[in-house]
């Protein structure tokens, strides 16, 4: 049986060939180029603690006024999600596997818990010995780790908060502890010291104990604030005053620095449909910026399991 094919013009063939060639050379989405995500001064200068829930909604502290938690839609529309109890002001935010929100409440030495369905705010943990819980990290067992700086004395501590709210001091008398993060394999705890410009790595045991402290990197200038890992274990650290985000390998090699629009970034989180969107809070702009990355954030990957 003979097969009769329709005639195809030379122009059509050329067009198909051109489209195929163009598609093969199409650039991937523009990574590591920051843009404004929310309007300036929508948040106070205390904007911090970006975190993304399992639905993809972004949250950050101090929207409109101090003591609030702001909610930001994927297209950058911000509003007040919840107001914290009087006198409480949030800093770092994290979500556990159940979707509960945990907030470092630095004036009252609390870790607050927000039940997302009811928006009920409760005190999950309190530790009077804390200077001020600042940033928080979370491991695969839903244990929290909090940095605890004393800005006046340029000192700090790190704490572990177990799932029952028990608080344990992991190390005291450090530098000004600030950013804190757990590696994707849960075997390393990273902590940075802002004033000293040092990033430390610890071995992290299954029981949540730290050992084998070692210097990962020391920067020659500018401070640091929050930091997060991607799924490959690369560490993204915001450089306060420099207006960049430093990307480090797990071995501490500086891979690149991403230039921001603002100069005083305070923290970073990952989200978006594929986990490859970074969100950065900016103190000097009172807003958030965003850029695309090449590898999903580790928390986003954990939520997909």
C-alpha cells in the first residue's frame, strides 16, 4: 500500500527548521538576577524571617508595623496574616512537617507557635536565659535550632528546641550568632557570627548534639545575617551592608555573589512552584526582592516527600 503524504513547501520546511533551531538555543530562565518583589516600605525596617508554607505562600515579620506577620502571595501582594501578642516581635520563621509556624519572639525570649488553620498564637517555648532568639533552623525531626546574639557585647549562644518545647543550650559565649541552618543530610549545623564575619560548621548527631566545630569561611568585610541551604547543600548567606547574597559550597568555597538592589538584606528563603525562587528581606528598603536559582531550596524538597 502506498502512502500519500501532503506536499510541504520549502518555506514551511525552513520555518520548522528555524523554530527547532531557535528552541534548542532558547536561554533558560534568568537566574541570579534580583528584582523587586514587594513595594518599598510595605514592611518596617524590622522585616525578617521569610518562610514559605506547603501551599507556596510566603511569610515575613513586621508588615505595616512591628509585631505582625505578613503574608505575601506568589505575585507579591502582601497583607497582615496575624498580629502577635502585645510586646512580642518576630524575627526568624520556620514551618514543621505538620505545617505549624514557629517564630522567634526576641523581646520575650519565646519561640511562638501559630496553628495555621485557626491562626491561634501560643508560646511553644520560653527561655529566660536567652539574650534574644533571633534566627531559627529546623531539622528532619522537626527540632528547632535558634541563634541568640547579644548585640551590645558582640557575643551569642546557640540553642536546640525539641518537639516538646524543651530548650537545651548547645554552645555559649560565641560571637554574635545570627544566621543558622541545617544541611540537607541533617549531619551539619551551620551558624554565622555577624560582627566577627565567621561561619562555623558543627557535626550534628541524630540526638541533636553538636561537635567538631570548625571554621567554614571568614569574610574580610561586611556583616552577615540569615542563611539557607539548597538541596545540594550549597549555603546562601545574605551579606548585610554589602547588598549581596553569597553562595558557598558545602566545603566553604565562595561560588558566587548575587547582587541585590537593596544594601541591607536580613534573610533569605526558597519557594515558588519548583523551589527555585529565592526571597530576600531588605531592611533599608522595607520590602522583599526575589531571584531565581539553579537548585531548589532544601526545605521545599523536604515538603515534596
